[in-house]
């Protein structure tokens, strides 16, 4: 048996409102222990470790499964009126402890918000926040379209989760991140108010929907989105190059980005290249596609100074790119395993690469620290670090690595996160990144959520 934690301070309040909730949703309100355990955490390795040791990180007092915007509105009205905490769950594929119900209360699953409607004439899809990315992309492909927002978690993450964490996909270099394809969305605030704007090609004035992009459930529940879709590319070329050093590969990537945004660009350091491609060098993967693919292929070949090694490395990566099993394979064996991603400017990119790797490796117990560059922009790039270690104090080691990596990132002017979000893991550093805007962020939280019911205690520690 698992060691079930004690009742939360909100257990009695939740018990009192259950009749109201069941009147709205019937059996789609659950207090079963199996459902409560299923909604007790995200995919953070510390939580997996806790479950393997028969410990539960936290436990909601109930779980609700709405299937419409109207139901979400009614749920929040009830819970807000009783000041009961609400923790929003999509696919729970996040790894930054972003929705763990530490205060108890109610877990709200968005998976029932699962509609998909394609507007061919506008090249837009209207999609529920609970739709799994893989399902959406499969349906679009079947009709000759693509979202081209392809995160590694495509088959276990939701559209709402992408927006809430300001997600990025593997083809972001060519097609942009989630905020670049998001045209409109429907949000329900903690008071139950439904917000939805009008969609335009462009408009003047403040675009207030941006407040909710990357908000990680702080200001309300994202219920649906209208996203830009594209026709599947007619042509595609895959290329791989091998370099002697990370420095030269990054330098050529910067030169390339001044004139061309390839659909995909990734740079793997020597350790990752050896692991993934059995290549003793730094491997660069590139994909160009669309009507100008032939011209762009020739341009890439002119810019990249590395040795051309064909397509096989790209094909191998494409074959394995959705494998997210490392945490579930290593953690049960007692190995601490996780990833940390930051973005930085080109001017000190190699300092960020080397210093964060050094910081991780200097923590006693580290077995391995590697890196690849996964997303690129005209002014900078994202480095994605992977680390593994062993320690008699699992959690202390884990948090020490994060402390060293985040302190180094802040010192070098790199971001705390490129696309995974802040959550509870990065919470302590957020004020150092936001600087003066941190006070405004807290003010917005107080404005939208004066009773502090949404994802309480996660991004904002003092809430």
C-alpha cells in the first residue's frame, strides 16, 4: 500500500461543495483514490522516485473532468466562492513540478476539452485545450496540413499545456514557437468569467491574450485555442555535418541564421553525438523544406564547413525523437536523471555552454553531463543540458545541480528556461530574471486571482 498523506486543510470544504459539482458533472467528479493519485504530480523525476518508494508527493481531495467551457466556468465559480485551490492538469508531461497539488483542493483535468475543427479557407484549426498533440498532428496530416509544432512530448502533451508553458517544438527554427502560431484562445478566469477575443491578421493596441501565454495556470484555465496551420511541405532535404568542435558548429549556425531559417537545426556535442549517432565529433542536423528547398539546400552546403555525412543521422534522430523514456528507465535504478534548457545570445553562447556543463559536473555524484543546441534564432539559441548522477541523498544532489545550473545561467545572462517553464523547480530564481516586472507579475496574479486558488504556491512562492 502507498503511504497516503493526511487530509488537506481544504478536505472539508471540498466535501461540502461535492454535491454542487456533481450536479453539474455527475460521475465526472471523483474522490476515488486511484484518480487522486493519477493527478498528484507531473513527470518530475523526484515525484517518480517518491512513488517508487511508496510515497505520494501531494494529493488533491477531488478530481473534476469538465467537457465544455461552460462547465469549467461553473466549476471555478464554485471553488472560487469557497477559496478552494485548483490545480490544472493536461497531459502531465511536464518535468518542472508545475501542477503538483501541494495544498490539496481540486485537480481539474482538461482532457475532456477535446474538440478539433478545421477551417480550410482560413488555414486555422480550433482545438480544445485537452487535445493531445499527436492526435491533432495526425488528423491534420491526414487532410494535407501540419501544425509544425512538434515537441518531443508530442504524444503525451496537450495544446493547453503548450500555451500555458510557452512551449517550443523541434521545427521552431523554421516555423516559430507556440506563441507564433497562436491566433486566439478562450480562457476562464478564477471567478468563472469566460474570456475570448476576436481574431485578426494583426491589430493595434495591447494583445491581452499574451498575458496567459506562459502563465502556467496562474491566471485561469486555458480551454481552447485557434492555431495557424500550413500545408504539408512538398519538398524536403535532410542533411548532416560533422565538426571537430562545438565552437565551429555554433559559429556556422549563427552565420546560417543571418540569411536562412531552416525547418530544423540541431547541434549535438561530442558525447551526445557518440551516443546518438556513433560519431566521434560534433554532429549538426539540418532539414530544409518547402518550394525553396532546393535553393536552400545549396545555400546550406555553402555555409556549413563541416564534413557532409549524408542523411542517415537525420533519419536516425527522426526515428527516435519522441522517446521520452530516459527518466522512467534510469530513476528506478537509483540514477538521478533530468534535463535543463536555457536560451542565450550568440555573443556568449560558448561561455553558457561550457560554464553550465562545468557547474553540473562539479556537483559531487554527477556521472554524466551532455548538451545539444535545439532551437535557434537570429539573436541566439537554446542549449539543452542532460545530466545523470548517483547520491545517497537523491533529492539533495538533484537540487544542488539545479542550483548550480540556474545560478550560472543568471550570472551569464541566460534565461532560466527556454520551453519547459518555471514551476516549483525554478521558482526561487524567477524574481532575478523578471527584475522589475516581478512585482507586476504578482500584481496580475492578485488582480486575476485575488483568492489565490489557481496552481497555488507553484510559480509564486509567497502566494
